[in-house]
């Protein structure tokens, strides 16, 4: 009986994690404007970042093997010179 409870707990945590990932993906985004980039992310607590183009120092991107093979997705990090 304990094994069934533990397995059910793992399944519930997995489902909650998947739902959170979907909500995070759908609530995150960016907008390119004439002089700046506006990034919005977060599910429960929204974070809005505004970065002017003139402050961008470098752009780093990273993809795992699955993203490279399917030619989708990338983790992009914008480095600014504050």
C-alpha cells in the first residue's frame, strides 16, 4: 500500500510540474520595439524587463542535441553592459 501512495505522489508531482511548465511557456514572451526589447515571464509573479538595444553587449545562445536535431528552441542570454 505504501508503494502505491509513493507512486501516486510521484505521478501527481509530475503532472503539476508539466502543467506549470505549460503555463510558464504560455505566459512568457518578448516584444521587439524600435529602441528596446521587452521581456515578460512568470506564472504567479510576473517579471517585466526592458532592455535598450544600445546597452546590449553580447548575445549567447545554447541548444541541446534534441533542439538542434529538430531545429527548434534555443536558450538565449542577452548580456548587457550595465
